[in-house]
C-alpha cells in the first residue's frame, strides 16, 4: 500500500507538489511504471506539469522518503521495489536451516571480488553506477547435495571487511548480521527457470522448476546487501509463521 501525505484542509486547493506526487503515485499503483523503471527527469516533469523545478524536486524527494522512488545522483530516479510483499517470510541463514534438520552444511565459494556497480546493482544498493562494491557467488550444500546458489552484492562502504571473511566457516548472512544488524528487509519470491550454468551447479535438469528469492537488507537506514538466492524447487519450500 502506498502512503500519501495528509490531505489539505477541506476546501483548500492541494499544493502543486502534492498534485505531482499524486500523479506519480497513481502511475506506480496502476502499473504504468514498474519497479526499476526510470521515471522522467526533473526537466521533463517540469515541462509536463508546468510547475517550477523546486516543486518537482520536492515531490520527488518526498516520494523517495516514502519509499516509492529511488534517486541515484548522476543516474536518474527509479521506481522502488514495493515493500512488504513477503512479510510472512523470515529467511534465516541457510546454514542454520540445514543444522535445524540435523544435516551437514558446507559451502563452495565461486566468486569473491571487488567490482564496480552495474546500473542494476546501483539501483539495488542505492549507490552510484560504477561505485566500488563487493560481489560474491557461492553454492550451499546439504549433505553434499547442492540446495542454493547465493549471488550477493554488498555495499563496500558499509561493510569494508566483507572480502576478508572465510565463507567456508560462516555464511555472508551470519557475518553481515553481526557487523551490520538487520533493521529492515525486503523479500521478493518468484518461480524461474535456471540458466544452463545454474543447472549444472545445482545438478538439476534444464526444465526443472526453481524458486528465486531476491533479498535486500538495511541496517540503520542504509542498504547493506542485495542477494539473489536460487533453490531447486524439489529441494526447498517456504514456510511462514505469523501472529495476528
């Protein structure tokens, strides 16, 4: 659900910036603009609405504060992922899940590197395109059977020691939870088809169904990491628990 600023007093005309906010919110709510879509620039919105640049800037700033938009300096303004889509799910460390079943966990680290943020990674981490980030790819095993491919990008400024950890002894989730305690999380779940390379890593057939969880975590208002967690559908299920 999208949040909006309180309505003006009865009979008073809505401020111009509120009209801009309402127009943008409606385009997002109706699906005209999808998550990750780049919206028109301030200059284009000025021309479209006929309002001042200051008015447009305030509308975009407030929508960003409310979580509807993500603004990247020098890149543009994008529609944010809607929050709360999978509020019932609490995703723990894969190692903890496996241990809870009295099974053995181990991990193979395929990639552990410093790199520059692509346009997509910049949006996910709310950093500038080309900014220094960390990237890791690993496969998690349960009793020597591959059960998850974890592809994670990390805010290097927020957790500068990420590359120095031994992820055969701990997991990124466990270590990040210690150094940057989770204050907010976002989960997006979808059914996907794995790539040929992913099928090989997971030891599954080309058309076997997979479950993909995209997970972003915040600590003290800053995005710490974005993870792409891919599971073979036959080896994983989601379980949620909630109280009213």
